[in-house]
C-alpha cells in the first residue's frame, strides 16, 4: 500500500518479482500528480525499478519474508528523490565490474547500477550498500 504524506510517498513491498508492479504504480502516481515530462518519467521508471529489482534479488535474495522499503520525496526545488532500502547484507559498491568491458558484454546481469548512474542525476549508496538514493532534477 502506498502511503502519502506532504509530498512524500512511502511503500513497503515483499521481496517477490510481482511487487515491481506496485513500484511502477507509485512512479506513475508521482508522475501524474507532478506533471513530469516523458523523458524524466522514463529515466525514473528504469532507474527505480532497477534499484528495487536489485534489492529484491540481490539484497533480499527473493525471500518473501524480507521487505524492500521505498520512499519518494518531492522537493520544492524541482527534484524528486527515491530511497530504496533492503534487508540484505549490502555489497561493495566501490568495486563493481564494468558492464561495458569486453569480457562482460555477453553477461546477462550486472548492468543495474550502471543504468542507475546514467539515468539518475545523483546516486548515493549508504549503509553497507543496502540503501540507495536516486535523485532526479526535473526539466521544466
């Protein structure tokens, strides 16, 4: 269930693939209520769902008893911030393989953080890597 409080939205989901639909609904709600441009919306949708997918599968190991918490804050200066946290052990976000390196091009995973960094205006990992903050500056 999406909870709304003064330009903030909070959502807690189970670590199952079907929960991604609820996250997409949250992003759509934020888009509709804030008249977000198509390009900004697309960047948010991909980056946030990548972060949530990583939290579900890598952080919480798809354990349905573990939760992923998503907070969205609409800032007055035209920035939207999503914070995604999982209950996992985290990871070393400083030492990730480069998904564009020739030896990694054929791999079926390993592009999520790369996409987040290219689509969001700012990406900050905290805790042990199990919390990520994605900031998007909206185009007028």
